[in-house]
């Protein structure tokens, strides 16, 4: 078992191996349709998206014909587990014709283990170090919607990189909704006597950090298309404000203005 700290020799070697496998895994990950979104998209299990020849990781293969106007060409989704980041992120990427990256799924692809297995066998320190490597890589992507793990935005350096790159949309839901959505999962957080109380406590603890996000949207009891529509409207407002500030010579807070490709 690793010490869970990247400075430990075993941990450093494992992290170097993770870094070496990240690029290839990212390329493969960009072609996959998330399993949770398959039924919503009317696609069979195991479906993938094949980009036209000549596309690269910096260009979106989706809806590539003609001129596409978007409020942004990069956006991240943060928030507690069970708030809908993967499902909404996928549908948002379809609506904006962008790549979709789920950072938790990307980590499991590289290490070949589930996240609970990573926590149990390598420790949380190793997982957070891998998470940081992924954040560093996905903030260099173009044309992407990034779905972050629940704890990713909590880490200060990750948060700084993400907010400097572009807007971060934080999804919110009540503790009760989170519990109902996640109670049948294998998440380590839920392996306690009173998972709802644990969820409520952790959400309260993390709320001040999540509040540092750019845009805040509630997902309770709402159809996904309505949530996506609100996010896009709010992103246009954000982009217009950024453009106005830049025009006044006040600079921008990072990310794109109106992006047309």
C-alpha cells in the first residue's frame, strides 16, 4: 500500500506512472459517451463518438459544420456528489457542441481501479495528487465541458487553476436529494451508519468553498434540459459582462468571451 503522499518513493513512482498514462487515456475518454447519459441521448450501452478525420484534442468534433456561436468554449461543473454534474455536463456539452470530460472517470481509466479501490489501496493523498494532475491537463484543453469530482474544487490550487481558466458552474441540491440519488452507489462516504447526516455535515462544511464558483444553479426536482438551458443563459450573461469589462479596459477574469468556431 502506498503512503498516500506523492513525496513517498512508492507514491512518487505511482504518480509518475499516472502522469505518463494520462494523455492517452484522455484521448480515449473524449470519444466515450458517459453511461449515465446513454439513455437520455437515445444511444445503446457502450456507444462512442468518433470524430472526423483530422480532429485533435483542441478541436471539438461535435456539430462541426458551419459557424457555432457559444457563450464560452470551456466551462467546468463543480459541486457535491449527486448534484448532477456528469449528466448535466454531458447534456451541456451536446448543447454547446463541445467535448465532455468527467475527471473521476478519467482517473479510473488511467489507474484501472474504481475510486473506492484507489482510496482503500493507495490512499486519499494519492487520489488528490492524481486529481491535481488531471486539473492541470484539462485546464489546457479547448472546446470542453469538464465535470469535476465532488472534492476537486475544494482543493485550493485546483480551484485557482480552474477559476483562472474559465467559468465554474456549481450545481446545488439538498442533502435529501443527494442521498436519494447516491444511496445505491459504492461511494466511501455512504459507508457509514447515518449517511444522510454525513452528507449534510459535509455539504455545510464545503458550502463556503463552493460559493467561490462563478455561476450557481440548483438541480433539485428539475428536468435536465431546463437546467442546461439556465446554465447556457447564465453563461451568456457572464460572457457579456466579461466582454463589457474588457471593453472598458478593466481586463477579464479568465476564460473566453463569445466563442465562435
